[in-house]
C-alpha cells in the first residue's frame, strides 16, 4: 500500500478505477471559455496572414515547376546516355588485357613484385631443391629474380606472390622455394631487396623432358586496403599476368647442384 | 490538382502591429537559425577532435633508445648494440653478403611465460617496414622467460644504400600488434658505422 501511495494522484486513481474527472489543466481545457473570448487576437490574424503568404508561395512554386520541361529533360538524358554508350563502344564486352608473352631475362611487374625468370631446368632428384620426387616423377626447377615493390614484407608462398607461379599445362605436385645464394627456405620478401630464388615442383615423369619449351605463368593481382569493416592489405583478383617461355635445361645427376 | 484559392488576407488595419510583437516574432524566427548554426558548428568541432577510424586498433607504444630498457605488456627489451654490416654470419654455417643491420638485444617476459615469444621484430625505415630475416640462426621468434632476460641478435636485410636516416625498431610478443603494447627503439642509422663483417651473438642468457 505504501508504494501505491507514493504514486502520483492521477495514477493511483487510474489504478483503483475511481471515477474522478480530470481536473488538471494538462489534460483538458473546458471548451468555450477562452477561445471565444476575443474574435481577432493578433495571433489569429498573424496565422491568417502567414497562411495566405504560404499559399501564394505554393502557387508560385507550382507555376514554376510546371514550366520545367520534364519530358524534354528525360528524353534528352536518355539520348545522351545512349550516345555516350555508343561512343564508348556500345554494350559489347571490353576486351580483357591479355597476359604478356615474355622470355627469360625479361622483367614483369605484377602483384607489386618485379619478377624475371632466369632459367628453368628438369632433373630427377635435385639436391637443394627442397622437394623429393616420387618414383616416376621428375623435378622442375625455375630460377627467378624477384623484388618486392610494396612497402612491407610479403610472404613467399601466397597465391598472389610466388605461390601463384604455375607451369602452364603441367600438373605439379610438391612445391618449395629456396634462396639460391644460401639454400635457405624463403619465407618473406623484404621491400626493395632483390632476391634470387629457386622454385621447385615435382611433376609426372612423362610431362616434361630436357629441351622442351615450357610456359611459366607469373601472377598479377590487385591490392585492397581494408577500411571501416576490414583492416590490413589484401591482394585479390589473382590472375595470369605474364607467360614466360623458357627452354628446359637438363640437370645431369643427383649429386649436381641445381642451377 | 487544384490549389485552393488563398484566403483573403485580413486588412492590415485590423492587425495592430505593436513593435514589441514584431521583435518577438523576429526572435522567434531567428532562434532556430541561430540554433542550427550553433549545432552545425558544434558538429564540425566534434569531427575535428574525433580520432581517426583505426584509432581503436593503435598500439600502445613504449619508446626508448639504444641501451635503455623499455617495458610493455609482458615484454621488456633492451637493445644493447646496433651494427651495420656488409656481411653477416651466425658463427656457424650461415654467412650472407648484402646490406645488413644487426641488432643485439636482451628480452624477457614480464608476467607470463606461457607461449611468450618475440613474435614481432620489425624495422621501420622511411615508409618501408622490414621484418627480421628468417635466414641463419638468429633470435627471431625467440622464446621468452619471465623475469630472466635472454640475449640474442636479429638481422635485417635491406636494399643497398638504405642504411641512412632515422629508423625505428619494433618489438612485440604478438604478430598482430593492434591494440596491444609494442616497444619502439629509435636509432639514427647515420650514427651507426658500417662494418665489413658482423657475427650474430648466439642466443643465450643475458649477462
């Protein structure tokens, strides 16, 4: 009961269902006592003037908008759209840029990496290649000069970096990347530091033989900087950037170092 | 659509315009404009003092210099020496030519040894960031011990001619240093003499 007593009077009366008339001036003003006191207060006259001027404004705005040649504008915009579409070659697909066709020693810049194939060779088990072929398999070794042109280290084995390099038309199994200079496994490419790496794949024995010409696909991609919901840098839309045609040398025997 | 004809305006004579009323009317009209201007100005001011979008991810930086100890969350680092070198070796099998910055340091965990390792060892030079080389036997990703500093060296492989100007070494116990503590050590590379060969300190207890 104590809690109910602390409620405001209007509330407690509503709860208890007492039929009190709402006396507060907040809720009801007795009609006919104040409104009809004076017929033309300044406020009422003011409102009338304002209503009149608003109506004049509305009429003027409508007259003006009626003068706008909407039909002509729509037709004109459509004509401009069609004409500009036709001028830029119509609705036909834009021809995609073809991957460059390169040879050994030529540089290709893709995925913000400067890549240049030095040589390619095929052998059985190649010491220092990092991969061991199964029975009936061969090792293809590609020597590549690479420089990271981005401002931060890049991982070597990602699809947008050296992990995206493929032998065109040849199925590869195992894969490894080492530095030529000391044989250490390459994990990161530091910015602007030129590095010569040895990329090795194992392939089916009949797929390649010395003297063959192979095409090495170098990847290209587009950098995306995450913002608002994402963070960091991503390279997306990984696509063939260049094909490098190289003749496969022969790596003579197991004991020989890779080139 | 038709527009209702405008109501006939009451004659001006019927409305006595007192100067007090017009002033009040002017105030009543001006107040929303003034308030709007104030609000727009306030919004502009708010944008000026607002931090940028990635501010919640910024690292908590403890800055120090070579020879001075710095602490951050679960990591204390003292860079004892910085060398510039034309070639570097780990005293065992590995040796490499190039342009190298070798950093000798002591590092320890502060409260928790579990999984504590020196994950981030970076060098910021100009607008580039380099990570410590994974080549050779270095203290990269060194395991940390709580309260007992371990000593080791890391090496940065840099492009030729890069060893100049101010640089910052960055140490942290996580790979992702966002919203976490990092130790930054400033180094002026112009003050670091170039040596022909530098041997990395073996990883061990600090002395």
